[in-house]
């Protein structure tokens, strides 16, 4: 529990302007896609696999943003959370740190950030679903493309979701020998290194090995003597890929990955609320003083217990394609993942120990996706598939409240202090459990071409989800770690080995229907209805009573969408857009009783979301590329309450009404010696709330960001140098904020300040 779960116990963002460019994973359009990724062909040639088929982006009847390797590099998108500044209506909350974002897409998000939860926006790496935090490894390196699919994914994708899907596709091994190395240095003593090497190993084998490494000092200044600065960077990732093509009908790719993030933890800004300071007057009751954060700058703190965030992952996947006939392909994706995660959260950012947490998670999963796809010349085509996933998690969370107060004044901090305070001060609340989730599904997606201009589409999926929590126990401890009383299961308060369990089982049908129409100018107009669902969830924030260990119902979204994709002026202008209406039912959320601190995972019965997004790309001349993006949202809770307070009429969190961006990439001059390019992009994000109560004090007001990069590539394109800057005007804004006024402060994660640097790259 951190900002992740403090609400429990304690009672920008728009389209980025680098040219979107994709390459498909394999197939005859590979060459065209690679040219697109380099920016040498028009948007009409971009190839995506958003619907598990290789298609031109302009022919795909869904709202999807595609970012190729060139765009990712130009915008220095290094963390998964960075995507929030590049995709309309995508937001990212970094409550668990930059490497573990919680995505909100078109206003669909989650308010319970426990390690065991799986969000409504699914994340995939090379078609492998990565759900819970411990399994989400470092993946933003050596990528061919990123695809962001908006809307419920209730048909084709491995995990049934209500919000959407984000697909990270790594570069495919090839038989041509190649390598690259990129080195960089920036402020805060930042060092970066990225690279890859590829080679053919005979007629049937090829291999590619890629890596990334980053290290930087913390930018959140810690004025506590002897304690490190917060929000540092210290990470690396390695991916080895082996391609095996025994004949022209069969190919396999084996991918092995590992990553480690081990930086000094993110810094937390604890802002005092009211006149009693951080501590809310509790310290004064015992002859001490609360904390008032005087004499500190906006990015300064005095934190005594800031430590390292540690996240280690391992993964293996095998993707196979068997062309059983000229128009039939069997695809298999098999994967295994393992991860360990520990977050030590200095929640108050002070020399006191008002509120601190230690979160530990360990998980493993196995998944299998098997599908048969057709590519007939006739009017009818299909995909039939089956999916299975099993995930096992072991979690432990502890939260300490005022654990530095000597309640009885005996000069020692022991379990007796907690007891003497009536379990209110100098206590640690701890729980641990094992969770197992299984998901199995069968699905189909079909399309029928009525004419050269009109296509009918439909898909259906049956999903069965099962889950269980076993060995669940919660205890109250003293500041010395000695157990005092057992609260869950609670039959015998002094049986510290006692535990309890909970289960769920749910089967559901989801799907999609739609129609596509091509105009005489080959523009696309499409309309669709889709339904997605997010499975039941266990409340992992149960500490005080067995009643807290409950199971929330599944949440669902019924989505209606109308969109278009157009090009004109000889394809110099690409203009895509979509409008949508969501009927959002049973959104899962945490409810906290402010008096008893009892918390349960509940469902908000009904919300509605209206919105649209538009993306415009203009190439007035070959040397200039202009991009504009706009996201519009209007969200409203129609039925629901939390902690006895009605939410009716409130906006959904992480759902700004407006996000807009504009930018350009300009090849200033190109001579026999090389090419000088300049790119500038700016974005605006309007006011957004971080909680369902729409707390004004913790809301983030509208803000604008500006980034830029100046690059020079030598004539043979083997070498390049770039000067870059992000958040050039040093905008001060929050990625997440939480009302902890019961403890006298607001808990806030700040976004990065101005960063800048230089990088060099070489191709071999």
C-alpha cells in the first residue's frame, strides 16, 4: 500500500507529434512497414496488426494510434508511462513509480492500485499479456512499434478488458547482419546506453540481442542529512530473440527477457493540510511536534526512510506460425513470466514516521494463445482461437502509523506502545496472502465483404474466470515487529497462524459487431458496438475485519463508436477521428469508512462517457511533417456512493475534458555532408481529478509541456548526434495526488522536472 492504498487505511497527455509509424511482425508488407518506420513513405503505407492481421492503418476500422521506432526515438519515450503524452485520451498515473503506470484510456481506469489487481487497460509485450505489477518488466527498448487500441477488448485479445490494449512489439530477428549503439548523457548525471546486434546463423536461424541501460541521480532533493535524493533512475533490460524458419511454411521466434529496476525510490511531496501540520496534532499529544514543511522548495523534502525500489523480471515466450495452406495460418503464442517487486514508500516525506509502507510482491504466470486465421480471396474471412492464462501471486503489505512515538514514555519503541495507544499510534498493520487467477476463453472474429465498399464485421468470445485467495491473514504489530493481535480471520485473535480464503467463478459472453464503408475516394467510415468486461477482483486491502475480505463483481463497458479515416491532397494530409459513447457498469472501487477505517472493494453501478479523438498529419513538403492531436472527454457518474457519500454527477478520475497537442519535424537542411533536423512538440492537458470524490484540493489544474530535439545525421546515415530537452519550461505538475488529510497532509507524486542531454548513435 502506498498512494496505491493509503486511501484505504487512512480514511500531457495528448497525441505526440513525432510521425506515427509501424511495422508488422512478419509477412509480405515488412519492407513497406520498415520504410514507414523511418519516415520515408506516407502514412498510407503504415502497416499494423491491431486486429491480428497485417493491414494498412487507414484500413483498420478501430481507433488505434501507432508509434514506430523512429517516433519512439525522436520523442525519447523511455518509460511505459511516457506514452501518455503521445496518445489522445490516454493518461498514466505513476502511483507505484514511473516504471509501473496505471493507465486510463477514454476515462476507463481503476482506483484500487493493489499489487494483485489487473487494470482495465491491458498491456502486452509481443502478444504476451502482462497483468499484475510484479510481472510488468522494463520493455521500452529495441521496439518495432507500439499500438494503442482504444475501446473494450472483448473479442480477439488474450485478456478481456473494458478500457483497451497497449501492444509493444519488439524488433524481429533477421538474417542480415546489423548492429547499433546509442550512448547519452544528461542532467542529473544521467547515463543511457541502448543497442542491439543481429546476425544470420545459417539458412534457417537468425538471432538478435538487444539491451538498455539507464542511470541517473534523483531530482527530488532530500535535505535530510545522510539520506539520498528521491526519484533516481537505475535500470537495465536484456532481450534475446532467436528466429527459426525450417521451411517457407513454418517459423518460430523464441524470446528471452530479463530486467531490473533498482533506483532510490520516488520522492513523495507531503503537503500539510490545515493548521495542525503533517501528523494532524497527534505528536503534540505525546510531547512532540508535527511537521510543517517550512523553508523547503517545491521539489525538496526531508525524508528519513527513503529506500530502494527493486523490481526483477524474467520472461520467455515462443511464437509460432504454421501456414497450413495458402490462405490458412495457425499461430501459437506460449509464455512464462516471473517477477519480484518491493516498494518501500516514505509516504509523508518528512523526518517523522506518520505513515510508511512496505509492499512486497512475487508472481508467475503461464499463458497460451492458439488461433487459426484465414486470408481467402473471397468475401468471407475469419479468426478462431482459444486462450488460457494462469497467474499466481504472493503479496505482503505493511503500513506503519506514527511508529516513532514512544506512547508509554519508557524510552523504547515496542508492541506495548501500540497496545497502550488503543491500536491507534505506534502500530503496524500487516497482511499477506496467495492469489491464483485462471482465465480461459474461446473466440472468433469474422468479416464478410458485401461489396468492394461495404464490409460487415462481427466477433464473439466466451470467457471463464476463476480466482481464489488462500492463506489470507492480517495482524497488528508493534513498531518492533512483534505480533499483537490477529484481525483476519479473527476467530482467535491470538492464533497468528490462522488464515482464511475467498473464491470467485464467472463466465461471460462479450463481442463486437460493426460495418465499414469505403467512399469513392477510398476513405473509411465505420460504426461499431462492442462489449468488454473486467473480471472479479479480491480486496487486498483488508486489515481490520474478516468482512473486508470481499470480492467485487465484474465491471462491463458497452461501447458505441463512429469513426473515419481519410486522406486527401494526394495523401499529403491524413485526418482520422472517432466519436464514442460508453455505458460503464459496476466499476470496481475501494470504499473506506472514515470512522472505523473498514474498507471494502465495491462496484459503482453506472457511469457514462462521451468523447472523441482526432489525429491530423500534414506533409506540405517532404522536409516538413506537422502533427496535431485532440482528445475530448465528458464523463459522469450516474449512480454510486463511497463511504456513504454520493458520487452522482462527479467526473471519473484521470479523465481531463481536453487534451491537445501540436508539433513538427523539420529537416532544416540536407547536403552532401548530412542532414540537420529539428523537432518541437507541445501539449496541453486540462484539469483532471485523481479520485472519485473529485477533491478540488488534490486536482491537477491544466498545464502545458514543450519538448524539443535537434539532430544531425551524417551523409552515410551511420552516425548521428542529438541535443534534446523535455519539459523545457520546467512545468511543475502532479501525476497523482491523494487526500490523506486524516493524517494532516496530501500525498503527491510529482512529474519529472526539466531534463536535457546529448546522445550519439552509430550503426554497424
